C-alpha cells in the first residue's frame, strides 16, 4: 500500500504552502472582483485600506498587481502538487482512488489549519496576559480559521467513512440490501447538496461580490468567504459520497463492533511501555496500585 512512506518534509511543506497561497488570494480577493467584475467604488475604497502591497502598479485592471496574480496561479498549482504527493497514513481508510487524493490532501490542509489556529490563540494569550497588550484580530482570525477547518474536516471525514453512522440495522441485512441502503443515503446527500446550493447560491454570491465584512474592529470578510465556501465544500462532500458508493459497491460485508474503535498501534505502544505482563519500569497493575493505597492508609 501507499502508506509505506509517510511524514516526509514535502507532505508538511506543500499543505503549508497551499495555506499561504490561499490566504493571500482570499485576503486580496477584492482585487480580482474589481478587475473582473463591475465597478464598485465602495469596494475599491475598502481595498485601498487593506491592500498588502499598495505601492505596486495594477497589472490587468484597476486593483490586482503582479504578486496577486502569481499567487492566484500558484494556488491551484500547489493544490495539484499536494494531491499528487500526498500519501495514505497507516490509520487511514484503505480506499485509494486517484480522486481520493483530493480529499486526503484537504485533510492535510485541515491539520495545518489546526496548527495555525493554535499558534494564533497562543500568540493572543501571550500578548494579553504577558505583554498586557491584546490584539484586535486574533479572536476573529481564530473564528475564521475554525470555519474553514470544520468545513474541510467534514469532507475528509466523508472520504474516511468516519462520519457518524448507526449500524444496528445495516449489519443485520444481506449485502444486496446494504447496497440499497448505501444508494438511498448517497441519493439523500446529493439531493441535500443540490437544494442547499440551489437555494443559497444567490445570497452567497451577492455577499461574495460585495465582499461583506464581519463588522468588528478587525473586520474580516467572514460572511463573504465562509458562506460560499459552505456551498463549495457541500458539493465536494456530495461528489465524495458518490465516489464512496462506487468504491465500496463490491466490498465484502463488514460487521461493526466496539473493537473498531481500538487503535492497534496505540495498544502496541502501551504494551511496549508497561510490558507484556502489565509491568514495566513503572508498575501500573491493579495489585500494585491497591498495595500502594494500603501502605498510605497504614
């Protein structure tokens, strides 16, 4: 299997590079709206205050400079590179079609977002309680990152088949009926995605085109970015559900038990730590614990 070589430096750097490129594109997105969309004086004035490189001359229109368009080209290029270089870890689901690489790479990006969000929170704690000079952007930035994190994690969970499912009836029926259940559930997911996108596209597009802001001191574009991201990710989740149905169609029936939640690698690490007979350098057996309690009582 492809999980033989995992954890290489490339697998860390490419998701981080994608996060950097995507962050630049999202923050500078008003430049692309102004260049490609209708004239918007209010958005132009807003972008003049938030432009990261205001001294550079526009390239194709009134706002976007050469760095903005380089980042715009690099974002899909880095994404493709990440999907090509990602490797399945030992604990991940064994289904490995080429299209699954997209969801798994997004899972790696999600892991980087957790690291970045934690760094932002730690920085805010340091500034507020050590330097006594809290930031105006850390709380909103954490909310912003958390929004993308939960969306991407949902797609990764669908690809890994780790979303919440109830197997009581599913395990009791023959395989042909399980396929019927799988088809019905996938159809419902696709219908839900279709009607959600159909009903919310207009509002999400309007919020995006006017680059609606949160309305705080930092004023990030959470409404503009997250609402349209919800629609994009729910579409990917529906596509992934169809891919899962195709991938698992001829799979052998699996009986689900409580043992499915046990991580054999973690158990092996525990056995190595405490010894096969339950004792290692530190005796953690019940008899030893009870004996120590008796001694303390005496």
